[in-house]
């Protein structure tokens, strides 16, 4: 285990994950600061999901040092809602707090799904499912929010709406976000820092100026939104 580093929600040193002979992650180093929005790019099969699973504590097979401070929540490409539980129960799932239902309601309101609290997951649209999945992640008040290609199954307009929602939630709660995407534009529009995973390591890193228009403020999108 790495020594806890103040001012970091995650510290990764020399993380290696082998499947058979192949090291999918091969001595990867990464620090994540509180509240930063990181986009992680990389070819299919480069190990992005493997890295997220390790960060989420869902993979015990990685070697190296991995220290995560605070709670972690994950939202996947497919929302993975439990089909036999209503939307509210899905969001509250696993919450130990006595006010779990109340917190779940609040999270659903934040993603604009109050109306669908009593619905069955299979009756939700793709965008609604993804919003429910975000509510389920948020209700845990994560210090680190891991998003594994959450937008890629959405149509273009729905994707824009969910982008804006993610930015709004990020601004309101300020978790550190690690967003996996294969869309370079999406990475540049949303993130403070863009990383490229290649050959098992962070091969490239780009800091994006804080002054550029965020997606929600982008003039083209503002006018598009006005027309919707
Ligand atoms: P990405 O998310 O970047 O597309 P993944 O992290 O899902 O890539 O996978 C990276 C590589 O590791 C792929 O070649 C994949 O087949 C392999 N891999 C992932 N999980 C397993 C597993 N549980 N067993 C064997 N190979 C795996
Ligand atoms: Mg993946």
C-alpha cells in the first residue's frame, strides 16, 4: 500500500495487472487530486476498464500500490439497474443510512428523474437509465466518481444532455471524476486533464486550460439547447 498523500484522492504507483502472460497494466503511475475532472482515452483493449475496476476495488488481481482515500462510485456504459427493483430502490440499493430512501429521492431529483422514481428500470429510455445510474453513484457522495464510457450508448442529443448533467453534478458536488471515453472531443470538452493509456501506462497527458468554454457554455450548444 502506498503512503497516504495529503491532497490526493488516489495515488497509484507501479500498478500491474496481468492476464496470463500479458501485462494489460504495466507499472502504471497516476495521482488524482480532489475535485479534478480527468478524461482517460485509449484504444479498445488498452486496459481502461481494468484500471477503473482496480480503482473501484472490484479487482483483487492487480500488483503495485493503489491507495484511494474516501468513497468511490462507478457508473458503467450499461447502467446495470436491477430489473426487479423500482428506480428509487435501485438508487437506494446498498445504502445503510436510515434516511436512504430520502437521499435516493434527493439524488433522483438532482438528475431530473423524480417522476420516474416508481418506474421499473426496463421502462426507462437510455438517457433516463443513465441518469438513474448517475443518481445511484451520487447518492454515495463519492470522493472519486468513475465513469466507464457512460455516454457511448446514447444518441447524440441525449449525450449532450447527459454531458451537461454530469458537469452540473460535478460542479455541485465536486468529486474527482475519472471518465473513460473513446471520444476525443468529449474528453476535451469535459475534462481538466486528458490522459492516454497505452502499453499499460499513462503514455500522454494534456492539461486543458480552465478558460475554455465548458460544454454547457459552448455557444453552439447553448443555441442548440434553445431550439430543443
Ligand atoms: P478497455 O476498457 O481499454 O477496452 P479492458 O480493460 O476491458 O480494455 O481490457 C484490457 C485487456 O485485458 C483486453 O485485452 C481484455 O481482453 C483483457 N481482459 C480484461 N479483463 C480480463 C479478464 N478478466 N480475463 C482475461 N483477460 C481480460
Ligand atoms: Mg472498457
